[in-house]
C-alpha cells in the first residue's frame, strides 16, 4: 500500500497522466532500501506500478531482491564495500 500512496502522490504532485505522452517531463524517483524487508510480490507490484507511470527509478538496495528487480532494470551500477582503514584516519585501505 505504501508504494501505491507514493506513486499516487507523485502522479498528483506532478500532474502525471499515463494516457498523455510528454517528451519533456521529469519522472525520476530515488528509493533507498525499498525492497529489503517486503515480500517479492510487494516489490514486483511496486516496480510494475512505477513502470506504468513511466517513472525512472533509482533503486538503492541490498542484493537479496535482485531476482525480483532484474526484469525491470536497464542498467546497474555498484560500489565496492568500504572497509575502515586500520589507522582509523579515513584514508584508503592498503
């Protein structure tokens, strides 16, 4: 339900209409750890809903839901795991 409310509020706020083709609309959404604790069905529902609204979604999430997210992904970026420097000064790990 939270995803439905999020999508509805975005559609209302920005006047999005799935029936209207607009070439110059900004439809970018960032979701941090959105699917980590929900069910696979909930994540799939949300991703289908965002696709219907033609939203560009940046998902920041642990790898455990990749099997659900993969069909909706156009590109993937990653970052290496950061480790604390042995001297605790925040410098790069040797």
